[in-house]
């Protein structure tokens, strides 16, 4: 299957390259080449203006054919070829998308456009970018193997990689598995071949003469002048269904029978009624006869109109939607949940009710119960996903969550109403399905109970006996959805007292207070109390919690303004300073603070007396060191200050500085926390056993052990964390502002991993998890649970099981537990299929 990505970005990938400026080579060092034949290619790329050389100290024009080529230069050359081929540059929005990453890894600004193009099109990955420039900011020379990967991935946008590639080079064992298909592709296209000894020399740095050959031949290939070891008939016709159709500008590309053809607005097309239509009107699912010359469409005849769906009539899998992640989609087929892998989610064609959309929009639209049709490519990766809207969930009861027990759930029909119980089927939660939303798969009762909070909107589905059989969270409760909120002051059996925004103490009486004739009655029994996590507690427990509580309380009132619900609300800690910031500079009349410790710009705050033009303003201000001790002398205080110190200042009514405090030093002590990673976003991280959310960014140092693999960047950690099959244990290092500087840890568990090979001699196993292969070394005391009496519960038994499965064209799936060194401590076989 040829890829559509390039067609979508560039309108004429296989059309002749636009005219380029022509240069006369005349290099002074043209005879200083590694081999005589290099001269032809050097002059070729110079004439085309792609590699033009520079000038030496004598003012002579030189090519420097024996000099190395850096990774940045390699990506720039690959991008220039594609840009010249299409006539279009990468959008500025794409460059902006990756600017932070590129700056973080010191990519020179001249290479930003090319590297951004590479990142956007998966020619290079974020994890590969650090190798481009070393820690001192010096660009690194590229190896021949890595050049093959970059140019191979670039051509992979329009070419098919060889199936089961084999290499004949004498040093093929030195070529990595990642590079193998790209080295094979460039050999097939006669772009990059070995030396006279039949070796590829993958680890050697490529020189400019060798790069001239690669660039010249790639240019010729894109221009239609290249040679390959396989050819396609130049003219002919093909009939079949259109499996993809992309129109950009005046150009349209159709994929029929696994082959890609391109036409434009001048191409002749007849529909099923023999009426003339535009090529762009041919849609996925149409049955067509395409006449072609090379890759160019000469004419199209539509013989049967399709539904617009690529796969409704011819699919590899059909079922009900369960869930979808970055690497997989799960559907329920005949009662069993099946998982299908994406090779690259950006390459998958998504449609919802005949509307083409990207993965993110599709994920927003699709819901549990929608019918899913899936087609697979030749390697069983998902090619197309089509969803048809399923039946809308018809709830028997909708309300707001109050509490849940093993045999029932309590809901309020309105937020200010009283709660009512709804019994589970046979008063047993085991008979009930629980869902955290209407678009996710079911979860266990314990998971649901931990997740649901007060005032979540809930939908209930009954069985025929009016008992609850399904529970859904329709929408999550809005934080701070209270009638009144303020600082807690006091509480008794009849009322609660809080301080409002003005500091005034206000009583709020519990529901039933006005109707109560017996003042001794415990009115609080009609009020619902909740802790900071939204879990309901009784009055006595609530009092115990609030005794040591320094936050706010949120109060929900009924129509008579009486209290029916009370919540503990964790309020942000209030600063004792009027202004906080990070020290930049100070004079005898002003201090300048930045918003972050690393910024070079900020706000200036003037000392008391500035408005009155007083002199020696520093004498009007008091100064305090990091221990809160007053520093009497301004010069001594000035000497203490260091850039990045956190500063607090007190202002008078004229916003003039009266006091300055050093809160903490710029190199202040850091703290660490450890636990299971349970939330990770672009700028946030949370760990188990800790309700605090910490701030991160792409510059955060990362060191995570995953078997033989090391995750060493934040972006890569986010990608790995999105793998639904893995659990992580991490230790985070952070400062007083909860900004994380370091994340260290290891993968503790890998679920449902497919074994690809076992090495009893090396005590290692290789598994495939969501499309990526990992190697794990076994701990000396590893426990085995094969769940099959025919095999011993040890490494030899596992090896035997894997061999027998391969004989039956099956795979063994396992759950793995790992220790802090990334070694396997437990292996449990969960399936063989």
C-alpha cells in the first residue's frame, strides 16, 4: 500500500521538479575526490544548485568532497529535494509546532524548517533529534546508515518499502534492524550502494562526495529519471474499488488495486450515467476502470457508485467500538474484545458516518456501541477504520451522584434535591456493568467507586425487573459548583459558619432548621457532607477532618437557602506577600522581578518615596534574608541577592515597596517524591499516593528503564505512557514551586505482550507491545506461570511453548513484571492465539 501523506502535503510529488538556478561548478578541489566517478555527481548537484560548496581562504570556490555531512545538513538536503519537487515549503505553523523541541536540542535556526518537516512526516523522531547536536552545541556528522534511514523514510512517503528485505552486503550484520528496510529500498532504487568490496560500512561517516551521489540520484528518481530493480508497465488499465482518494488543489490521487495514480482537472472522467464529472468527484467505494500511463491517469470510468465507505462491503474485521488509543483500536467481535494495531495512526484513514476526519476528531465522535469496520494492510496493521453511529444509550433514570454501596446507588434528580436509592440487579454489584463515560469500555465496581464523585451526572439502565444493570457517568461534576464558598470558621449540629470574601463571618443553617420545634434535635442528619475527594462522610468524620483543615468549604443550598450539602474545598495557599517573583536587578530606588527564575525580563517595583521624588529611597525599605532575619544595610542585602532568587515584596497604598524578603535561593533545595505514574500530560505529572499536580516541560530530564530500552526524553515518555499496556514507577525531583526537573524510574509491568523470540542462552525475551519490539533480560529468580500442564513452569517450558505455538502459526501472549533494574521477575502466560 502506498502512502498518502506526501500527496496531502505536496500537490505534485511525482511531477517533474520545478526549474532551479544553474551554477558553474569549477571547484578548485575537484580533483581531490575519494574516487574519480564522484566528479560527475558533484558537478550535477552543483549545477542544480542543491550542493554548491563555499570559498577557501584564498578565495577559491571549493566543494570539500572529503568533509563529513552533519545530521542537520542531511535533513536539509532531503527536505530541499522534496520541496523542490513539489514547489511548496513546510507551513510556518508546522515549524512553530516543533520550535520549542528544536531549541531545546540546539538545532540551528537555519535547519528548523527542514527538521520540522522531518518530525511532522516521521522522517526523524523526537527521540532521534538529540543526536543531531552535541552538548557543546556542535553539529554531529551523520553515518551512512543514518543517512540511509533519513533518505529512506523520505522516499517511503511515496514508495513502498521492500517486503521482507534481505541484504547481500558483506557487513550486513552491522546494519541495524531499523535501518535494514531503508538500506534495501535505496539499494533497490540504485541510490545508495556499497563499496567495491561489497560492504555498506554503515557506521562510517558519510562524506560530501558520497552525499552528492545520494542527492543526485534521489533528484533523478523524483524527476522520473532514476532506475530501480523493478519496473511497472508504462500503460494499461485496472479495475476495482477506490480505496483512497485525495484531492489537493487541481491534483487528485486515486488508489485502486493497491496502486496509486494521479490526475488533474483535465483528466476525463465518466460517471455511472456516462455523464462527464471532475476527477475530484470520484469517491472512496466507487468501482472504476482506470486507464493510465505510468502513474498518470489518462481516463476514468465509474462502473458502480459506492457508499463513500472504504470497507462496509469488504472488511477484515467488524464489531462494536470499545476503545481507541494512540497505537490500537479495540472492538467487540462476537462477545470477545479484539485489539488491532496502528503502524502509524497518522497514516490510518478514519471515517465516521461517511465523513473523512483525522484521528483526534474520530476519537471525539465515536462512542461505545458504534459499529466499526476495519481493513488491514499486508502486515496486519490497520489501514482504514469506518464507524457507523450505533444506537444512542436510552437511560431509564438520570440524576446526580450521591453515594454507592455494594447493592445500590443513590442519585439526586436535581442538585438541590434529596437522594433516592436504586437497587442493583439481585442487590449485587457483580451483576452490574459500570462505565466511566458513555464512550469508554466498562470498568470494575472498585474502579468506578474510586472514580465517581458527588454531583457527577449519572445514567442508569434497567433490566426487565426494573433493577439497575448498567451505570454510566454522563458528565463529570463541575469543580466549585457551589452556592456559597468561603473560609471555614465553625460548625455545630445546626449550622456552619464561614468567612466571606470581605472577612465577614456568616451563618448558614442546615435544612429543616426553621421547621424544627425541638432545638435539641440533630438537624445535621439531613445534610450530606463530603471530603476533599468528593466522597460522602458522616457528620462526626467531617468534623474530625475540618478540625485541622485550612482550606475553604463549599455549600449547596435549597430553595429556602438552607444547607443541604457541605464540601471541603482545597483552596490555594495565600501568599503573605503582595508581589512574588524572581530577582533580576536592584538599584537604590527600585527592584526588578521576573515571573520565572530563567527569564531576563520582568516588572519594576519602585521603593517608598518614589512618588514624592525623595532621595536615598533604599532607606525607606526594610530587607530580610531567607531566614526572615532583617538585614539592616542595603549594600549587605544587595550582596546577598543572586539572579533567580525568589523574592517577596510588601507594598503600601501607593504600590511602593516597603519590605523585601528573600523567600528562597535560585539554587534552592529540591525535594523528591516516588510512586506509580498515574497522570502525564504535556505540562503536568501526578503520581499515586499524592494529590498534588506537578509542572513539567519538554526540557525535564528523563531516565526511565524499560528492559533494554531507555526512555530519555519527556516527549518519548509521554508516547510510552500512552501505551495502555504499561505501568511505570517514578521518582520526581521538584523545587518549592512544584516544578519538576528530573523524572527517574522504570516500567513495572507490561500486559498482554506478544513474544517474538526467546533466548534461553542469553536469558532474554523479545516481545511486541503496541507495534514496538522490546528486549527484556530475566532476573535470576524469575517466576513462571505458563497455565498449561503440558509445559514446566520455567524458562525451558516457556521456550518449548513458544516453539510449539510458532509451529501452529500462533503467538504466546504474556504479562510481565519488572524490577527497578528493568529485569523480568514474573512471567504469566495469558493467551496463545
